[in-house]
């Protein structure tokens, strides 16, 4: 057993794992990351980082680099996927004024790369090709059991994603399938030259059992698209869910702008959308869950990786506040982390499900949704204040949630 040579083991080297490693290293701890893949990296396309995340990137000294790698869009625009008309907007310059930090879109490999560089520079020990299969609680710490042996640390943070091995010690739940499937595509911007797209906005087309997202990446050199739809085969429990013929069928009848973007999606891979039911305890002894392992959401609020980075920041702040000559008071720090993050992430995971349902309404409900969105005052930020404001360190500081009763009242159409 490797003993006593690190303060913290982090299991998983995704965005959540690296964020925890960096934040704890910045508090003076020695951290080792154990990653099962042969190389540290990220697959996928763009991601949106709201001000509650860019505030934290700034504290870690990474905001300028992230901004230089990404794009600061001007607006977030919701449109109807069938008619193409605008439903509501968020002015992102105004948002920066309100929350003090920008709304950023970035290629996920660029964000992961920035975290990785920062971890390397800070001296994090990054170990690949190591799969953790079990954990043991021992006095004053925990042990990670992996294919290369057993490793002790005073604390272990499990950032091992949606299919987390560590989570099985906390709950016998499984990832929940939504039957929705995502196609992605990050392509050179020249490929959309002839299309009617905005290179300054994040545009989300919402429609019956489908949605379509577009935004620029890498200082406008790339263009990102995400097409999401309910797969009839996934819903029926069939194996060959989400094939390109299902993609094309699901988007039939969509407006011209959406139809024009579809052929540019990557058509050789697609992703099933899962989340996890909230669990209200993420800490056992000196083992803690973080990121998707703790709270995988559906992606509709664009807060999955953001929550992982918030987890990292909150835990590190509590560790920093409890640092003694012998190291941190881990039990106190982990309890404080558990007390606030489980509740915030419960709210986000459940609201993301509702938000997705709202996007995907059919028939009269879709018309009602459109009417509510059109009636919203574009300067009304009540529905994002609870998300985009400063990350709470204690339960008392959690912002009150948006109350749907405060949404605009509209005439409900009688038929679609
Ligand atoms: C279509 C889509 C769009 C999204 N858009 C956004 C967005 O705009 N904004 C946003 O904030 N979030 C977004 N998300 C969510 C975001 O991608 C995830 O929440 C985030 O990447 C989770 O990071 P993680 O590090 O917790 O988990 P992961 O990225 O899954 O990383 C887990 C790591 O642990 C490793 N691992 C697993 N098991 C073991 C083991 N036993 N031993 C060792 N290593 C192990 C894995 O190899 C992996 O490297 C989106 C998700 C999807 C699907």
C-alpha cells in the first residue's frame, strides 16, 4: 500500500476531478489524480459556462485563459423549432453587469486542457491507466483499491462520472434514461458560411420532443451544434437506439434554419441522455462524491460541469478555513460541503428535468410555453438569479429558487 505521501486522492481526471485537484492544491495540499483512461482528455464539443462558474475560474486564475480560448456571446436566444420565431432572450452583456462575471462558451477539450495545465504547473500527481474498483474506510483516512494496488490518503474525492463505482457505496440507484439522444458537431466556421446562423449568440430552438442548439467556439473559428430528440427505439427499450434515420425523422417539420444545420452534425456517434436521482448524502467517512458521480443532471440548464467546479471550489474553501498544523479538519470540511452542495444540486437536477420537459412540449402545451416565453420581460432575471449568483458556502446562503408562480400569466390556447 502506498501510504502517507499525498493529502488527497482524486479518482477521475475529467473536468470535475481536475477542478478538485487544482482547488485543493491551491490550498496547499498534495494531490494525486487516478484516471482509468490511458490519456487525460475530453471527448465532445462545446459547453456553456454561466457566471456562477466564470466567477470560480477567476478565483483559480483561469478566467483570462478560458476567455481567450472561447467566445463571450452577446445573447442567449430561445426560438421555436417549428416556426423559427424568437421567443425570449437573455442579454449576456447585461448578465455580466448583474452577476459581475461573463457567460462563456468554450470547447470542452480547451477547458479540460486549461485545468490540466494548471494542475501540472501546481504539481498535481497525475496517474493514468488506473481503474479504482473499491474503497475502504480506515482510521484517519480511506483507501482506494485499484488494479495497481491499494492507496491510502486522509481523504478521497470520487469524481468518476455518471457510472461511478464509488456511488454504489452510497446508493443502489442506476443512471436514469430519458430516452433522449444527442448528436453533436463542432466544425470549422466556414462550413456554415452559407447558412442563416448567428455567430454572436447562443441560439436554442425548442420544439416537440426535440431541440437544437447553436453557438460559435474558439474565438469564432468553430461552430458548435447540438441536436437532441426523443428516440422512439430508446423509449421502446430497443438496442439500436438513436440512429441517424431517427435523428432525421425526429426533426421533420422543423424550420429551415434547423433543417439546414442537421447535415453538419457528426453522424457516426451519438449520446444517450441520462441523469441520476438526487441523493442527499455524498460523504462516508473520508470518502466524498463530486461532479456527475454525485449529481449527474440532464444538460438542459448547462450546469453539469459548472456544478462539478462549484463542488471543487466549495470543498476547497471549507478545507482552507479548517487548516491546522496537522493538516485540515477533514471531517468538518466534508460535513460542511455535504450540507450545502447536496441541496443546491438536488434543485438543479430536478429543475433541469422540468426545463427539458418545457422545451419539448407538444400541441397546446407548446403554444402555452411559447406564449409564456414571449410574455417574459427580457430584463427579468428572476429565473436565473438562484443559479448565476455567487455559489453558496453554507445552506443559509443558498439563494431562494425561482417560483414558477411568478412567471407571466397568459391566455391558454384551446387547440394547437
Ligand atoms: C450533450 C451534453 C451537453 C452538455 N453541456 C454542458 C454545458 O453546456 N455546461 C455544463 O456545465 N455541463 C454540460 N454538460 C455536462 C458535463 O459534460 C458533465 O456534467 C461533466 O463533464 C461531468 O464531469 P465529471 O468530471 O464529473 O465526470 P466525467 O467527465 O464523466 O469524468 C469522469 C472521469 O472519471 C474516469 N473514471 C471513471 N471511472 C473510473 C474509475 N473507476 N477509476 C478511475 N477513473 C475513472 C473517467 O475515465 C473520466 O475521465 C453536458 C453534457 C452533455 C451530455
